[in-house]
C-alpha cells in the first residue's frame, strides 16, 4: 500500500488543549482528507488544532461546521516535489 499523506504533530495539551501540526504532507485530495480525518480523531483530547495549510485551500469545504475555523494567512508554506522525474518532464 502506497502512503498518500503524513503528519508530524506536537502535543501542547498543557497549553489550553492545543495540538500543533509541525508538518503535513499529502499527494492528493484523498491524502489531505485523510490528514483531516486523522486529526479529527483527537477532538476529545484537544480543544484546538493548528494546521498550517496553503492559502489556496479553503478549509470551509472540508469541515461540517466552518464557524469553528480561524484562518490566518501565511506566506512561508513550502511545497515539496514528491516525484522529481515527473516534474522534470514538464
């Protein structure tokens, strides 16, 4: 089975029930949805999850209650090439 996503997170529960995602990577929409699903399983333990995403991803389309979201634009998001051969063919 080929992995489509991964998440590196830090438990900051002693700081107001915060789960901070240090790094997240996904290959496609299904991978991104799996990241959100995985993080959603922590809702019983954490009151807030901080997940940095590129500004062109509108999280309101992925959650059932968009009023629970707080967006803060960032410009330091890094994109990684997952398949170098395919990129070089472009």
